[in-house]
């Protein structure tokens, strides 16, 4: 999965560990502009995001002019701004969406939902990129995609200062171990 993202991360330096750079500026200003967001979504699409999951995560935080080439014909600025109000395009809004989506993603991982878990990883990675958390992305990319991406989700939780559920199965999965369910072939460890 790491190779798929290489083309989209032209500015990404590989950093082996993650440290969370919390600041007031991160809470108010999105780290990427509209041109960068469109370029990123197009690069993701060209390198394997055939369903457009990165774009689905990022476009609500883009103004109409930048989003227009990626929208259905006939979508108006009024429609766009009603669905995605301009005053709800701050870094704090992005972080809140990432927190909501992380909770959803953890459920997909613990339920062993392969495609939904992969979608979650792609969308959360895009939201971290939008926040400018390149070191977290590097840590995410370095983590194995095993156990439905649980190790990668753990990195996302750390980047967002999100609580990690107290679930022994999830802890094992995030450590790269099978969840511990032996009654059936669950797919962990592959």
C-alpha cells in the first residue's frame, strides 16, 4: 500500500517516528490550499485510489472553484456552499472529521471489514495530509498494513491525540498480532 502513495507525496520527508506538533495555528488554518488539494486527489486517483476515497475526504474542505472539476455537472456554488459551508473549512473542522472517522474506522478494523478498513486508512491519511501532519503520514506509511490496518490507525490516533479504545483484541491487532480469536479464520496477521 505504501507504493500507491509515493507519487502524491512529493513534499513528504520520510521521518521514522511521529511527534505531535499541537499549536493554535494548526487548529485554525488548513495546511494545504485548494490547488494542492486538487493535485493530491488527482495523484491519489492516478496511483491507485480508483474509488476516489481521498477526494471524498478532502473535497468538503475546498472552495467551489477548486472542487468544480471534480463535481457532477450542474452543481452550483450555492449547492456546494450549502452542503459544505465556507466557515466550516478550518483545521479544527478537519480534525473533528478525522476524529469522527477514526471512531468509525476502529469499528471496521475490529469487525475485520477489509475493504471498509482500507477505505478508512486512505481517508484518514488524506485528512492528516490536509492538516500538514507529514511526520504522522511518514509513520503511517512505515507501519505495516496488517490486521486490517490497525497499526496505521494507532498512528492516526496518536497524531490526533485521540483516545485509543481499551480493547485487548484491538491492542493485539495494532501490535501486528492476530486478534486472538481462534474460533474461525479471521484474517489477522495477513
